[in-house]
C-alpha cells in the first residue's frame, strides 16, 4: 500500500503491443531455439518490471519510458518477439504519448527508485528500436 497507482494507462500501453500475436507453435525443447545466456538474462531482467509506477512517480517529467522500454526490450531480445518488433515499438510509444506521459530527460531517477532494478539501458534500446522501425517504414 506504499504506492497506490491507477495502472489503467500502463494496461493500455501493454494492450497496444506488449504481446506476441504470431503463432509460435508448440513449446519447443528449451535448447532448440538458440538464445545466448546473456541475451536470456537481459530479456528476463527487463521482464521483471512489475508496473508499479515508481518510475513515473519519481520522474520530474512524469515519463513512463522505463516501464514501456522494459516491456519492449524483453520482447525485442527474444526470437519470438522479433517478428512484430517494429509494429510493437511504434504502437507502444504512440500509446505512451496518447496517455500524456512526459518525455525522458535521462535523469535516471527512475532506475534509482525502481524496486526491480530495471536499467535505463532499456530506454536506449527502446529509442534504438523506435528509430529502426521508423527507418525501415520509410524505406519500404
């Protein structure tokens, strides 16, 4: 009860693209899909975000960039999430803007307050994925 947050905006960000909608088939043997240990650890570290809102509450801009980037990163790193990576990042960042969250100014206060220790490096990855998606959308 330390932090009571209306998570409905977070839920709308997730519903805009924080999932895999392609058919991934039956669960394969754990060693059948080549994912390095380091990549798996990074993906799971990002997936640890619990959506508590501490990052938004501590940000002077009210940015949800840490939350959104954690959700984008954990799917972008794994093979199952690569199919929809461009659509996902464009939709989720657009929804974050629609929800009127502020922009990240890299004070890193969000990382300090995050109870799960989500890294601001996820925000850098989100920005990379976003720019990549824009580049390939214009190219096609």
